[in-house]
């Protein structure tokens, strides 16, 4: 019998990939090559390995899910939201705390946003997972940077045609008042926005799989946050069902220790750490079962 092998790819988008010139189209407005907004070192090679795995093992994959970081230009984690005390813009990669805002070191550009921002920062810091980081404007809805890496998109498109299936696409991050690293829950869920709350239906669909292979970017943030939430809400299912494809994931530069700590913590809880070449035989064997070539 064919096994249910589910591939979950987290944010395999252009803005997160350190793309070579061959993958950078011209911007028709400026005639200059487009550039990723937040490239993760190693991400392009991660995506090529992942595309190769999908292409070679596609007949063994039962389901593919893709998450898509999807932001507005105005967002609490973008420079467009903030201003410094002296009126200067706030540079990307600035960390902002609730204490900073109360001291008026940084303030929302829109004065009416102050109580909402403070409420958010207080709740975020109380959760103890992250501090607010101002990132470059990235994965803006409707832009090239929001699109999936071309090789991965071509590979899962071929899977859709061969399997007569549909790759599930899960958008996250369009609520500008909360960060949404995790694909299954915002860092501070909004009671009035179901899209920011725990996605129990999607987690249940993963729990039904015999194996869930996980890849994507970045290992220090969106992959980390997503897997942590899945592990915490996996409904008693064995965590060995989850497999992190470590050669298809990379951390944001400067956050390598956080990524390594995440891998160690997940492995200690039972999540498997493997590489693409390690799981390809499983996909090929599963394809054989589908053809009736293997009754095992």
C-alpha cells in the first residue's frame, strides 16, 4: 500500500534566496536586475536540491504544501512603520522593544498606532519567543519577491500535472499588526483575525501523513517557528513523523546559533534530521508501491 508522504516547503520565495544573476530578471520599470530583499546565504542551493528531490521522487509524494510569506509594505516589522526619536528612518535589522517605544527611542510613524504597537510588543515579549525585528520590506504581496523560486515552482508544477493534484498554498503575514513567522500561527494571534490563529485543520492534515518532509527558509525564523508550533500541537502523534531536510534549509546570516539550537531541540524531541539524498529512496519505493511493484 502506498504511504502518505507529505512535503511541506516553508517560504521558498525569491526574496529569501541568494539568487545568482541567471535567476534575476530585469525590472521593466528600472531596467535593472531585480534583487532579493532578504537573501539567506545558501538558500538558492537549498532550493536546487529541493527541486531535484521533487523531480526525481515526485511519483512517491502524496501531497505537497507550500507556505508563502505575504506582507503589505506597511507592516509592524517593516521600516515603513517606524521612525526614530530624531525623525530619522529606522534601518532594517533594528530590534525594537516595548521599553524602547516607551522611552520614545522609536515610535510608530502614525501616532494613533502607538497603543496598538505597545500592546503588541508587551504580548510578544511576554511570550518569550522573539523580540520585534525590523526587516527590509520583503515578500510584498503581488511582487516578484513574493513568488516561489523558479526551480521549485517548476518542480511542483510537474508534480501537479503528473499526480493530477494541487499543491496547497498557505499565505501568512498579511495582518500588519503582528509578526507571522510560523505558517500555522502568528506570534501574537489577533482575536478578530482567524488567519492569525492556530491552523488546527492544517496541522491535522500533517498528522494524517506517515511522514512529513520539511524544507524551506529561513531555518532560524520561519522554519523554526513553524516546526515548533507543529510539534507543540501534533495531537499525540509520534514526532518521528517529522523530518527536517537539513540540506534544504539555511538560517539568516548572524542567526546560525539559534538555528543550531533549534535543530538540537527538535532532535531531542524526536524529530528526524536527514538530507534530501537520504529520503529519495523512500520516495522511489513509495512510487513502486503505487505501481503495484512492491507489496511491502
